[in-house]
C-alpha cells in the first residue's frame, strides 16, 4: 500500500505573494492539517518518502516525530514547476494566472519555460521513475508530495509506458479540473499483478 499525501495549505495556496517555489512554508491551517493527519494515522508505515520542498517536509514533521524509527527517503517527488522562477517572483496566484493559461494553451510536452522550470515530459519521466522505485519497496509507505506530482503519478499509472504526448498532456490537464486534490488529501495506491491500482481522493484532513 502506498499513500500519496499532498502537503497542507501553504502560503501560496492561501493567496500569499511568494518568490521561491521550494521554500514556501505552511500556513497555520496547513500545520493543523498535518497534525490532524498524524493523529489519525494509527499504524506506523514501513517507510516515509519526502519531497525536498519545505511545505511537504513541514507537513511530514508531526508524523516523523511520532514514528522516529521509521526509515525516510528523500525522493524526486517535488511539485511540477512549469513557469520559470524569475518570471513569477513577487506574484500571487491571481497575478500568475495569465502565465499559467499561456503555458497550458501551448500543449507542448517538451516546452521548458526557462531557468527553474521543467517540461511536462520531464515531469512524466519523474512520475514513472517514482512508480518503478515504489513498486520494489516494502508496504506500506507514505509519501509527502504535491498536487500536480500526484496527478502525474495517477496518469502514469493509468497509461503505463505511454510517452509524454500532446494527448497525454490533455488528459493530465483534464484531471486538473476533473479530479481536484485538496491540501492534506490522501490518494491510496496498491501494486499488484504488474500494475498500480488506486481509489478516490480522501479529503478527511483537508478541513480541520
């Protein structure tokens, strides 16, 4: 069993102005969400995976404190950053929206916006590599990660071995509106018979 946990509410999620994608902290609500998740996690996992981004690590901190003996792994499961970092410094989510719309209107899997950004093709390579790695780990594991990376993992699980085409990018984009993954939500996956299976999105800890 694999749990993918989206980080708690961050300053950016709350509409704050941010500059550094990887060092955005949690809000007070985000910290409450991480505590609520930990309190409800009755069984220690066999392992815990961590995104390098601050908001994911802050979300994981209460669980790590509760189960200090559980092995941890630093994983390449950070958020999909498709806009160049320098273009978005000092912006809030509303100000960034035209840049977001322009990126997705391209529907170019290989397009990279600049320094600090990655292409959709690179994102899907990371998602596939993560699933390959996770399939060899002992159950059960909990990974603290990000909304768009979780969505990329689901797309990779549903369409194994498919290359990052325009069609695959469209399916990913459709899930952005068709399958929201709120802060502190959990997506559970199970590996068996050579493939991944997953259920719905558990939002029990998204509001506390």
